[in-house]
C-alpha cells in the first residue's frame, strides 16, 4: 500500500454538490452523470505532467494513477457526503485543493472550502473554478468585470468567508498546471503557501484565455491572460488518465466514455434560457482539426477499455453542446477518418431539431451511422409555439416548432437510430402545456418506439454575463423544501429560488402530477 505521506506534494480536485442533501431514497430517472468529466478536463494537463514528467507534479500523489483517480471526484449531495469529503481531506491532506462549481453548486463549493480551511488551515491553498466563475468573473472589451455573484466580490463584502485563495475563470488547463508548479515548489522548499502571490508574474507565459483573481487586505487583484493560444490538438485525453467507468444503457455496451471535440466551451446558438449560450461562452473555434480530435478521443476510449477493462464492447457519448458544432465539414472529416481506420465503437451525440432536418447533415448522419453512430440526443424544450419563437436554435420560424419536432423523430426512427429528448419547463408555458407535452412524448413512444431516453429540467437563471439579480449564496432549493425530493426524482436541474424572471413556480401538487406522468414513460436510463 502506498502511504500518502510518501508524496511530498498532494492535490485533490472535487466537483461541488448541487443539492443541499438527498431526499430521494429510490432510483431516479434524471440523467446526471457520475463521472466528473468537467473537472477531469480542467486538470488533464496537470495530471498528464504528473504521470509523465519530472518536477513538482511528478512527486505528487497524482503521479500514481490509482491516487489520481481517487482524488479527482464529484459530490452530489452536500450534507450526506460532507463526512466523506472530510475523511478524504484528512487522508490526503492536500496542499492544493481545486474546486469546480456550477452556479447551483456554488453554496456547496463554499461549504467544502470552509470545511477544508477548518481542518487544514493555511496548509491548504484553495482554488475555485468552473462555470460559475466563468459567468461571474470575465474579460470584456479589455476590462475585468464582476457579476454581483462574483466569489471575490462576495468575500470582499463579507457576504462569504474568505475561503478561496484564488478564483480562476476561463480556459484553466494550463493555469492549473502552473498553479501546481508554484504551490508544489513552495511545499518542497517548506515556504508558506501565502507566498504564492509573489510568483504571479510566472503566469505571463501561461497559454489560454483566462482571468484569475484574489483578495489581499480587502482589495481584489487580477491577472489576465496574455492572449497566448492553447493547442487543443495536443491536449491529453481524460479517458487515458482517468479510465472509463460509466455506462449509458441506451448503447447496450459494457462501458461508455465521454468524448469531446474541444471546438469551443459552449454552443453555437444563443438561446435565452441556456448557460451554454454563445453570448456567455464565445464563438466556435478550432474547426479545422475538430474531426481529428474527435477521432483521437474515440480511439483512446476504445484502447483504454481494451487495456484496462479487457473489452471492446464500448461506446462513447460526444459531450459537445452540439455534436461537432453541426459543421458538415467536421462530420465529413470524422467519417473519412473512420472509413480509413474503422473503430469497433458505437457513439452518439447532441444535435438540434433544425440540425436534424438539414438535408446536408441528414446525409452526414447517414454516413456516420455506417461507422458507429447509434444515438442522437436533442433538446425539444417546450411545445408552446410563442415561446419557441424566441429560441436562437429555432432557425426555421416559418414552420411550427411542434411540426419540426415530429419530422425530426420521423427521420431518426426511419434511420433506425435511438433518440433521446430533453424537455425544459419553467420558460413561461402553462400547466396545460406541460401536461400535453408529456402526453405527446407518450404518443411518440407508441407510434415510433422513440424517444428511448427522456430527461426533464426546470429552467434556472444563471448569471449570464451580468444579467439577473441574484448572488447565489443560498441553495437553489433549500434542504427542507417540499420541492426537493420531487426535483431530485425527475429533474436534472431545477431551483426554487433561481427561476427565470416573471415565471412562477407551480404548486407542489402539479409537480407531483408531472412526476406521475413522467413515471409512465418508457425510458432507458
């Protein structure tokens, strides 16, 4: 057994929980992944350096695969899993603690950081990153801006305890590596971790588009990227570092890996309700070599499973907001690569309804189906035509949204592809709209045998580049709320406190009725 004390530099990374506690004692139908793929992506450069190169990362606990995989994890329910997290803190005693947070998990991130400071004091340096930081600390027109929910602003105002030593926004892969180099060097030379800030100049050569900030003597300080681009074509692949352990039953394989094209941090569209919208995340980039990156990730998932799991009965889900950003040339490129060197792997991804009805992409889908494409997942959001008119991804507004949903499922079923849909309530639709839409899904299943997967979310207000009036320091759904068990059973994301402006939350009994109809659907999760 390897003693953690044998590693002079120790690191942990955790994805913060988005629920205050667990109120459901039976299996749910939500599609929440138990693989912390966002934080795995964020730390992949540091983990690769630890595994393959000398230096401070090379003497860390991440230099051993077993320790790396145990110390990069996600939590889902704060009160239930806090003891587990505290036990891990005392076992690893990390010098560097990396916490990733979506907005709904921001209170959980604060709680985890406070717990780490209580147990380890100034012996741990805590870095907060993730989607919430991206939306609350950012560069715009050459200036650093803060949303009112910026962790730095909240700590400065005394609304939060000063538990985050550094807040990082944007492309963090190289930043995390360089943070670790500095902290690790301080540890090895037995210097106080607070000396980190004296080494900020080191980040002038750190690639990527990022912003970092910290609080010193009540003032917020920043360091911004130097516009040095990252080369995504050569970034390490998480599957190789962390293994493949998930399983999506829809694929009927033993294991399912998470794959990425790394074309951009969000979506090509700008729908008002979505935290992946292009206004928040920026435009699509790195188009030219997207197919090669995607092929490389699929191949790595397959070879990793061959080596570690002794099986080629493998699938992959492409986690792009829109698979290969809906770019026909990228679809063609992936097909050409799979045609030249076929991989015995099946895969799926996400497309919009209008993508699915584009004749060029329909031909591309048919081609990729010959080389392993088996499953398409899409957002159908709402059957309310007036609301759907405001969707950025609704690019053919002269045709009814509901009709195009019908045509999309007809196309996919005719191709023999499995289909999954994501419904989003809380956009301003009526209770009748919600009930009728679930009944329509039932009708689709009767007529087409699709969709095989159905997920539901309740629209939640995110910071979205300085919009909204929330600071998000409270749990989106309190631990004692009667909505909590209902939300946890049927919604991947939902909130009592942070709904969209001017949209009222239904009574508990209506959510119960939605749950009961949802239970009747034939869902393969």
